[in-house]
C-alpha cells in the first residue's frame, strides 16, 4: 500500500489464525503485502508482538482456538475495530502422534480435534456474518496431504485433516449464494517450526537438517516447501483472481500425492521400454 491509497480502495481486512509462526505467519505477511490490514490471531502473545513490530498495521489477537470464549472475544475485538472482514485464513493447528490404542489416545484425540477442527468451525462461525456484511469474501483452511494419505502413528491428526475437507465443502455449498467462497490448501512437508519439532522428536536435535532434507526427498520435486510458497496459494484463493474457485482442496505438495510408492525393477522397466 502507498501513502496515497485511500480507505475506500484499500483491500478489506483478513483474519489469520496461527499467525505467529509457520504457514500462518507467511500468510499474514503475504496478505499484509497486498495492503490489507491483518488481524493476527495466535495463542503466543510474545511471537505476535514480534510479528506486529514488522507489520505495523497488523492487529494482534491473543487467543487459544481450543477456548470458545477466547475465540468469541477475539472476534468481538474485530467487530469493535469496525467489523469489516473480507477473508479468513485458518492456519492454526497442532501436530499429534499416536495410534488409536495408545494409553493417552483419548486426550490426544480431544486436543487435536479441539484445535484443528473445532477451532476452524468456531472461527468460521464468527467470520461468516462479517463476510456476509462485507458483501462476500473468502475462507481458506489449511489442511494437509494427510487428509488423503497417512503415515504411521498419526490417526488423530490425519482424521482432523480429512474432517476439514468435508467442512470446507459443506461451507462452500452453504454460503456460495452469499458470495462467500471456501477452499482448502493441502500442503506436503513445509519447513516450519512444527516440521522441525517433529524432526527433532524422531531423529534428535542434532539431526534436524538431514531429517528435513530426507523428508524433502520423498517429494518428487526433491525438497520440502517453504511456508511462503503455500502463502502464495492462500493469497490467490483469498483474491478475486479465484472468483470461481470454491469448495476446492488445492494440493501444494511437490507431487507427493501424485506418485506411486511401487518401484519397478530396472530390468523390468528396461524390457517394457523396448
């Protein structure tokens, strides 16, 4: 935005959950670059403070998405600030590990669903009336390739990401007539603090870089994504350039889900080519 940009021509604000780190932070920065005000919501108040120092027009909202009262208070603050909202990005999420028969399976399930699914539901519950008042808008939900395919020991996490795709489709159908579009992005491995935490958990802190690189090699493109690359797709879906895109789930996965894990022997492949 330039100094001559008026409020009338300035993009309407966007609220981003999970804005203090990872994909959410990248999305907040990308939205801010369009000139729109960003309402940055996260439970980490210190990290939010550091973000808004770099994005002077961003408004920090400290809230845990697992707390319905805190979410309601955050949106009330948006309403008090004018209540004008054109977009919602649901990037907050927690990674969890464990099988369905683990001793702490119920607690893992509850916490993962509280943040990853109910948190999105609550944010959309409060955002949709504001988007409607604005004459429409866009909701982008960050799901995962694990909505389609699972690794071992992620039953609760994978279930939440699948649930999000169903929620996105349902909201898209419900609110299309109001000019509200709802889409999901489904990233593969992305170089975020969450991914590096997982690498440290599995391989130890001293092996994070090589573990991230190894995970990157599992993607046909040969590397993990940067959060900014996912944010570019999010900003596209928020914008009028995606005006006929709703109810979609867009894979940002370096062809991870396009491949087949079966590897043919070289001799058989060579024979087939003749």
